[in-house]
């Protein structure tokens, strides 16, 4: 402010005032000598000019002060606006960080669940594969047993057929009556024994 006042202060006016004061003293001396009579400016006019300059400086100083006050108020308003905007942005940033942390936690939980599900699926697949292999082995063994039973039954049927053929020469009617029922009965008994054996093997492996 003082720098502006110094710049606004007109040194020429002071010089003019001083020159006027010197001129007035010279004129008064000159009038005393009685050479000529001229109109000498009175001291009241110089004081009025000085008062005018002083009033102008005061006005300019007040204008500058008002400008500074307005500028300061504008700066305060801008600062308040910036503070409110900063608080708003900070709240939004905190909310975004919180949501990101929650999403990260959910992602980690889902990842852990996916890993657990993969392990469970792998274990179930291995168990199912092992059971299927066991059942395949059991079916192969059952087929072998069935083949053995059929081979034994065929042998017995062939032997019985031979015996019945030999005995048919003496008793044809009785041989025809008992040939087919004996074969069917033996086949039925063989299938029954095979099914019991398969069931026993299956229950043992399940246990």
C-alpha cells in the first residue's frame, strides 16, 4: 500500500509549491524595492492546492483500500469454494477406496471358494473314476464266472445228454421227461449262485 501511495504521490506538486513559496518571497522583496507592482499569489491559494492534493491522495488511498478489501474477500470466497470442493472430492475418494477394498475382499473370497470347489470336483472325479474302474473289474470277473458256469453247465448238459442217450435205448420215455427239466434246473441254480457271489463281492468292496 505504501509503495502505491509513494508512486501515486506527485513530487512535482511539492516542487511547484516550494517554487511558489520562493516566488512569493521574491515578489515581496521586489515590491519592497518599489520597482513594479504585480499581483503576487497569496499563501491561501497554495494551501488550497495542497489540501486538494491531499484530498485526492486520500481518495485514491481509499479506492486502493477498497480494492484490496474486495480482492481479499474474493480470495476468501475462492478459498472457501476450494475447501468445500476438496472436502467433497475427499469424501468421494474415500467412498471409492472403501468400495474398492470391499470388492477386493469379495474377489478374494470368491477366489478361495473357486479353489475349494475345484478341489472338491477333482476329489469327486477321482472317486467316481475309481468306483467305475472297480465296477468294470467286478463286471469282468462276473462275466468270467458266468462263462465258467456256462462251460460247466454245457459240460454237464453234454454228459447228461450222453447218459440220457445211452439210457434212452432202455427207457426212452423217462429220459425225454427228465432231460430238459434237469438242464433248466442246473442253469437256474448256476445263475443264482453267480448272482449271490457278485453281490457278496460288491458289498465287501463297498465296505
